[in-house]
C-alpha cells in the first residue's frame, strides 16, 4: 500500500469514528465533572488550569472543528467538545452532521460548517469527476435542505481527486481545465438550490505537498492551488458559493496568505480554517504563521464569517485551544 492510500485510510478511519462518536454523544458521555473523564487510570482533563471564557473581543467568530478533538487519542465526546466551546466563549463547533445538531442546540451553539453528506473520506469523489458528480450534487442538495431547517449556514464542497477512477489511479487523470469546468457546472447547479435555501456552499482547497498522513496532506486532490479554486468560484458567480480558505493548506501550497485574503475579499471567502505550519499543530510559538496579523486582515476586509480552529493537538487539548482562541481574538 502506498503512502497516499495509507493517508486516505487514516482519514476514513478518523471520519468514521467521528460519526460514531456523534451518535453516542446524543445519549450523554460526560462524566460528573462535565469536562473530564477517567480512562485507563488517567484523567482526561479539558482544563488547563485557567478559568473563564477566553474570548473577550468577539470580533472574530470562532468555532471548533470536531474531528481533531473527537477522533484523536483523547476521544472527547460531542458533549465534552460542546462544553469546551462554551467554556472558551466560542460560537459553536463544525464538521458534524444533523445527528449532532440537537446536542449543540442544547448548549446554545451553532454548527459553523456542515459536511456534505458524502461517504468517507468526503473529499475523494468530487464535482470535478462526471462519474461522481451527480451523486455529490444529490447528497449535497439534501444536506443544504437539512441545514436550512436547522439554521446551519454553510456546507462544505470539494473538487475531488484528479483520477478518472479514484479506485484505480492507473486509469489516468482528469485534465485541470476539464476538472475546473465540471466543478463549475456542479457548483452552479448547487448554487440554485443554495440560493433558494439561503445556505452557502464553500469549496475547500487542500494541500498535496505532504504525503505523510500525520501531517495531513491529500496527495491526488485536484484543487490544491488556491488560485485555481478561487477562479472556479469566480466562474460560478453566485453569492452562495465561496471558498473555504484553509490557512494551513494555503500556506503550504501557495503562501502569501494575507495578500490573498485582501485579493479575494468577502466576495470569495466564506469560511476560514486554522492550524499551525508546519505540522498542523497548535497556533503557538513553534509554528511560522502570524495569526494575529491574519485575523486583523480578515477584519480589514470586513469578514463576518466563522473561523474554525482545526489544528491537531500535540499536548493538553484544552490548553492548546485556550491559546489558539486567545491568539485569534484580536
């Protein structure tokens, strides 16, 4: 098995576990402390020793991505992640489906971004490939309707992998221009439904430079150039189709993050993801991005969407979250 396939399986396993945990969380999962539980004789503690909400300014609306905290060794439940968001002063969590939304509502949280409902991993079979496009459109249309009924503002979308047959890459690749044309056609069809239901479909750019599954690249993904994805969104020409501007992936593949934020503006940018570069770890002194400056650039362009904390914790997760949320609360 090559490294690319190992990566896909790793992400599939994580996403499958996330779905399972979301379902279990509907029945509870919190210990008596509300924020910790015992596991193998060790205390799995959400607290970092600090108390009180981190968010003070609130000009950047922050949400917590589910999979890094529910699919890792810590195995936080959905309820625990909701409690963490409340404790931090964040607006909600994201990348969870309809089964999780009632639990989030109980905590007064929003779902900042919904999955598109495609099977795991959802970014492999995408709109760029006519063989899969109809299935992607049908599944995403259903999710748009579910989001509209639950007050969820955004649904994720992907170009998909560049292979004619994702199960047999040796059969050849889809040319870039054909992939873009097919993605535009698919997004235009989704745009009509999204406009009717007042939901925004956000196309995510992913990096292909990192083949190591522990560094979270997606070798084979066609939309690995943020300018390529931006041009697709421009071509669609709908206010309900925008970019999911993942700062981590943009830095790895293209760089020039702040200039691109200013260039694209709110006409193209609909959602933001964060993580430290290199390694996708915490937003701390060990990584190269100046997140306060990036957040100020978002405010400069008038961005009012959500910023999803999507880093993968390498230490106490609540400690890392408190630091990241504070750094982005400019």
